[in-house]
C-alpha cells in the first residue's frame, strides 16, 4: 500500500528481457535501505525487489504488468518515480494507492497556470469500464505515474491535474510533454462504490 507521495526519481541503469518478463535494474539513494522481497512503487506500479547489487537493485515486471503500464516503454537512462510502501504509524499525506495500475493515459495538453502547470490526460474509456469504477470525478483523487493528484475538469475520457513547481521538479512530471504515456490508477473508493451499485441493481 502506498500514499502517492513520491520519494524521489530512480534511474534505469539496465534492462534485461527474459521470456515474457523484463528485469529492470534501478539506482536510487535509498538502495542500501532496501531488502529482498520488499515492495516499491515504480511509476505507480508495485514491484518486488528481487536482487540488490551495490547501489542498484533489480525488480521484475511480468507480461500483464507490461501490457497495462508504461514500464515496457522504459529505456536505460529514464527516470522513474519511486515510493516505498506506506508506514502505518504515520500520516497519510496523499491518498490510498494500491500500486495496481489500471491502464495508461496520454498527455494531450499542457498549459501555464501562472507558475504551476495544468496537464490534461486522455485514456481509453467505455461504459463497461466506467461501471467498474474506471473514471475520474471533479476534486477526486487519481494517481499519475505514482503521484497522488486531485482531478479537475473531468470528462468521459480525460482529466486535468495542476502540478506545482516543487512536484514538477522532484518527479518525472519534469519530463512529461504532450504525447507522453503515463500510468494511471483510479481511486479505489470509486471502484468499490461502482461494484456495490452493480450488486444493488
């Protein structure tokens, strides 16, 4: 379980394909604090640490994860938002994030907000997906590349988020431009409500 408060950006230092899996070797400042079998969010995807090598660690993504997320698009040198799992004795600064990416979205617009920046993302949508809770609501929560954000201007298949300068500097929003593919996780509360409505009918 995560909060969507990114700790830092890790850098991809190696990529190895093995059958349908891909092993990513990452480097970040807290590698020496990690343990084998620990969960770490990478662009919002919960992955397990399988190996630690000096100042780098290795995680493995399977086929379904690669199909649902942007991890398969990563290249050596790319920057990935990382967050270790949430401590239960602290404050929840973001919102409840499972690390189970629902799908990808594409940045379709950026505009200045007098210091901050509005990013608009578009995602594939359908009535059946909406019935499962795959949608956004105004002032609701959404996770983009592992970052907990507040939705504004939602439509059936788009939403906008406002990024303050600090967030843009310390996350890979610094590298997002129009056309960039990101990972999104819809709010788990919306999914449960949608499911309850289905059974109530």
